[in-house]
C-alpha cells in the first residue's frame, strides 16, 4: 500500500487551512492547532519543516505568524509532500541514487517502476494547493494515445 505519513496528512490539512484565507492573513501555531484540531507541538514541528523548505514564510513580531510563500495556485502537492516526506519515490530504484536496492542489477521491472514513479510525481506536481481546497471531481483520463476517456465509461484494466 502506498500511504502518506500521518505528519504529511496533517501538513496538508494545515496548509489547506492557510490557503482558505486571504494571503494577508497571518497564522500562528496556536490558531492553526485550534482550527485544525491538531496538537500544538505537531503543528509547530510542521510549520518549521514547511518554513525550512520554503513553502511558508514567517513574520516576526507581536502580530507575527506564518503565511504561504506563494499563491495557492503556485504550490503543488508534490512540493508540500516532498517538504515533509523527503524525495518522492515509490521504490528505492525509483530514486536517482544507485545502489540502494540489492536487486537493482538483476531487477526486470525497475525501468517500469521508474516510469510509474514519474507518472505519479507528475500528477502530484499538477495538483495545486488551490485545487485541494475546493471540491474535485475526476471527469476523464487520457489513454496512452492522449485521447480523453470519460471516467464513467471506464471498465477493466487501463494502460
């Protein structure tokens, strides 16, 4: 199973809450903790990580807090997830580092794994924070020839 870590899930909740408000709004860890129903230390940790990875900016002072570093339309889910999780890869062989897997030299599916990883990474790069904060609905997908296929007509296996 491919699963995001709990911290990443919480990070997406936090940053989505921030994106729902005008960019002029500054958010404190305490306020975000209350609004998102998350423990204060977890919120502080996530804000620090997102700040270090330039997803957020901090504003000091009595009325300080955090804001998004860019507009929600310019922040991809890939950026947020990799800021918290690290490099995005389904398998060790999907990373650009050789020697991480003992089977690498004899693996017959590593090239396909890398292709699948790039497809998923591409999808996450194309979903923006602004998309996450409004209802989404999948209407169609592209087949291998680039033809749009309505989701309602999909049956069986697609490649």
